[in-house]
C-alpha cells in the first residue's frame, strides 16, 4: 500500500537495478524529510492538509474498517471518526515503512516492524497532531476528514456485506 499511495517507483531513466533502488531510496527519504508523507493535497484555499495524505486515509480504512473479525468498525469510537490515536498509529507505521524504503529501496524479505521505533514515532507525532488540532482552521479540517474517512470505511463495509438475496448474475458457458 505504501509504495502505491506514495507513488514510489523509479523513473524510466533508471535502467539498472542499482539505479532503480537509488531512485526509490531518494523518493522515500524526501517523503520522510520534515514529515512530508503526512501532507495531503492543498485545499481550495491553497492551505495544507496536515495528516491528510491519501495513503493515511487508505491505510486507516484498510486497517480499522475491514471485513475481518478483528475490525474496529463496530466500536462506537470508530463509527463517528477515525480516532486520533488510530491515525497516529498508522502514521507511525507508515513512517517506519518509508524509513525502510529510504534505507534499502525495498522491503527486505523477512523484515519486521520495530515496535520500539513505532512507539517512538508515535510519541514524536503526538505533539504535531495536537498542534494541528489546536489550530482553528486545520483542526476543524482534520476532524472533518477523519469523520469522512470513518463514513467511507463504514459504507465500504456495508457494501460488502453478503445479502440473503440470490445474486441475479448468471454465467453462460455456452
């Protein structure tokens, strides 16, 4: 999910393996520099979308609103909006993955996430989120985004609930 949503891929001019790895390492490093990976597209007023990158949205929905038995979609706190701590957790995990891409250019086989590093990133991100939430414009904007993400996750779940009605799609093998 991370490489796709952040468009991590080598340019066509990178024709060697080393060139492709170097390009991806550079792209990932630029995303982690000054936490650029958190920034979504600017809004209609040209203002930043802090903690609003599409990758965070996709990761939050996939992580917390899936059809799996361990989904959080049935918890009251997740029905109204993606909770702040859930967003921070996802943002810390994404940062860890981007750091791995910045170091290697790919995710090595058998790689595991360093939970201590995830906790450290979470702790570093928490005051940054509090700063955003304390801002009149950006705090309100992020709250609305997190509400929208939760609704999207819940609607997506509802669309995938199997119905008791027989499917009218027939396969013709003639």
